C-alpha cells in the first residue's frame, strides 16, 4: 500500500474516532438555543470524512490506472539525510528544556550542518558558536525574550550569562 | 473643523524634528521587528511603548502607528527570502514571493511588496481621514452573523486555490478547520478534542504552526532534495536588472485599488485584521484573474494582492480606534493601552475634543508609507546578504529563527516541538501535493468562523435560518456559495467536454 493511501486511511480512522470523541465530556448547552461545543467540530469532521473517503478512492484509482507513475519508494520519500534531520529537530525541541538554549543550540547547529554536508571541524565549531551568539544577542538581549535556561549547571551558566549581559 | 485646518493641526504635531525622528526610528524598528519571525506587529508596537513616554499623546499615537505599518510590511521580507512569514499576515506572501526568489527574482518581489504595501497603506490612511466616522458606522453594523459570512468568504477560496488538486486542497483546509477546534471550547468552557493534554487547552498556536508549515518544511525539503536558490543581488530601483517594469505596474493597478479598498474595510471590522485581509485579497484576485493557475507559482498579482491588502488593513484598524475608541485588533488594543498610560480617555468624544489625533495619525502613516520603502530596501539588502550564506549554515539558521520565533510568542518550549512537527507535516503535504496554505487558512479562520456562528445562533435563540436571513449575511453567503461551486462546475463541464 502506498504511503499516501496509508496516511489517508490513518487520518480517516482518526477523524471517525474524533467524530464520536468530540462529544465526550461535552454537556448539553447551558443556554437553550445555542450550538453545543461538539456541533462545529462534527460538521467539519463529517466533511473531512467524506473528502478523505473520495480521496482514498481517487488515490486507488490513480494507482491502478494504466499510465500510473510508479509509487514513491519509502527510501526515496524519507532519504537518510531527512530522517536524521527530522530526528535531530525533535531531539532539539526536547533537550532545550534540559540543556538550555546555549548548549543545545551549539550542538544542534553543528550536527545539522554536518548532516547537510559540512565536514570541516573548525567551520562546524565556528558556525555553531557564531549563530548561537547572534540569536542570543538578538532575542535575549535586544528583545528581552527569556530563552530556555535548562537545568542544573546549564541553568547556572545561563543565569551567569544573563547577569553578564546586563 | 475643515480638512485644511485639520491637516494643519496634524502637521503641527507630526512635522516637528522630535516626532519626525521618532517616526524614522519607529520605521526602522518596525521593519526589523516585522522581519524577525515570531515578533508580530502588535508585539512590535508593544515593545515600542516605553519610547512613547517621552512624547505627548498625539505624537505617541503617530509614532506607534508608524511602527505598526512598517512591521506589517517588514514581515514580507523573510516571507520572500526564506519562506518564513515574519508576521502572520505575511503567510500569503510566501505563496508567490518564495517561488519568485527561487527563480532569481527576489529583488523584483521585494520591490513589488514594498511599493504595494506603501500604496495600500496610503489609500487606507486616506480612507481613514476622509470617511473615518462613516466607515466605522458601517463596520459596527457587522454583527456575529456578518462576521461569520466574511470569514467564510475567506474559506470559499479553497476550491480555486489549486483547481487540479481541488479535493486535496479542500482536505487541507478542512484539516486546518479541524485543528482549530482542538482547544477549550470558547463558549461552554469545556475541553474539546484535547485528548487530556493541558497544552491543547489553549489551542494549536498559530505562529508555530505557520512557521513550521512554511519554513521548517522548506529546509527539510532542501535537505532531502537540494535545489539551488538563485539570487539576483540586492533589490534596487535603478541598478537591478530585475526591476518591475512600467507595464507590469500598470497591469497591477486594479489589483492594488481593489485590495486597498478590501483591506481597509476588513481592517475596520472588529476581530478581523491584516491576516484575514491578505487571505481575502489573495482569494479575490484568484477569482478575478484570467490566469488563476499562476497563483502560488510566483504570480506578481498574488504577491501584490497579499501585501496591498494586509497593509491597507492597518489604516482600517485605526478607524474604529480613533472614531469610537474601539480597538479593532491586537495592535490597536496596544495603542489604546499606550494612550491610557498617558491619561487619555479613548472614546467617541476623542476626535471631537482633539481632532488633531486623526490628522496626525494620517500624516504619520503617509510619511511612514513613503519612508518605509527606502528603509525596508536597506533592511531587505541586509536580509538578501543572508541568502549568500552556504546552505549548510543557512538551513540550521532558518530552523533556529523559526524555533526561537515560535518560542518568543508565548515563551513555551512545547511551541518549538509544534513548529518541528508542523514542518514535517508540511513536508509530507508538499510531497503529495496537499496544500499547507489551505491548512493555514483553515487554522486562521476556523476560530473566527465558529465563534461568530455560535454567537449569531445564540442571538437568534437557535434559529439557524434567521442567522442567514440578515441581508448582508445572505448576500455574502450567496457570494461564498458561488465562489465555492464555480470551480467545481467549471471542472465538471471541462471533464464532460473532454469526454
């Protein structure tokens, strides 16, 4: 089964589940004559279920058509570089809370540049440090955005930097 | 007071060295803040409030309106160069701006958005000056049912955004509307489709979702299948070989006029604003264009429509603020707060007791919209230089700006995760020809549609038919149905003819 049809079927199942789940915990409207909290989502979901059903049919029809192009292979759709980058993005958004902005960004930047193709160690280090400093100065110092500090020694380091910047 | 006297009173405030200097500073800061992802126009205005303490109230509002106008324009710069909407109202600018940048026409696109923005801003400022009171009275006639119809009019563009992939675009739009319902119910106050998550109680945040869909997905696409982005150098009116020709400007004249009027009217409506104005303007031009297939592929008309409409909304937003003391949007609300800090009582009597507010805001906006072109070109040149950075640095830099920009809106780390997940979803959608733009449209308009529909039904005590029986609503809904069905009928007829 192709990736697109699989995703569409998964989405269809989720929509059908959500159609019923939308009413869970929703009490009838307190004011008579008002729409309940589940009414609008259910209208949208009903439309989405019908549209997905027709889309799955259209996908199946286009796959079985004589002039159909070959299905995109999973390896082609998710090349190794993409998989590594996607995992790195997820990891970055999770570790930010623990390592703080400075440490996690230096590591993230260097690793992302490496995945894209930069191999020179000095450029990796210089690029990641400069980019982190630029973003830190713009957002933390000029715009007063409180960037994540992290925990433990990373937190102490972030606070030390903030005092230094003052 | 005659117009001449009014203008003289405004000129006496605005054309003083101090206020002019502040307007220049406001312009520079506004364009820079607008160009930084995550800093919305209202946030830019809020950040500039401390500066107003050294100005008198009339000077303050003139300064803040300069920041507001230039921030909305500044948002278009990264939208073209990096596909990152600097402000939510620039999301539509990415549709045609980025494809132009990829084709080596970044300078042309930048020049076009600056002049279009200036035109939209000037027309709306003029509208604000001349018909402020009348326009706000029309705007106030719009109740929840009319506002629902206006938002629905924005959604009616779904079937014509990509006529070849109509079903996929509709699915994307419906998905956006569905995602917008995952939050605490605004009327009953009960969690709805949040699956036990406390984060979802506040709804899926718009800025992270938009930034992820447009910026992160593009970096992931570049990582998976690198393509070269050509740069034509810095945008310049004189030297750039890619400047916009007179014939091209001439062909855009009606787009500019139509979108300026539409943007001003949308700006007046409470709760609507620059974002909705840009979507509506873009949708209107698709409907009116003889070549709708060009939209989304670097259409100059699409780019012009988006930027003219969103900047025209800035003047519109000032109308209810000045004439009735009602803030039409977030930025206007921040301006009210700034005036209240100075002890000014904002309300319907403001313009009667001090008419110079209206003319000074007009003159400030006029000066801003002219100055902005020059200042934004300088800022854009700085941003263009960023594009010469090798992609192994530029890619992660874009991700970083996207992540910190998303985080800055609410200081919530989970927003960064949402940005990354939206980026991956956006990548999938682009690969399989779904429409991230339609999803964003649904996400933006979903909340407005639902809230206004439910309020309207509440007013009519459950009589849904009565909601649509109001003349303006009925008219707008008829237009919506025509807009929604016309492409479907056209496609059906074409396929029959083909058979």
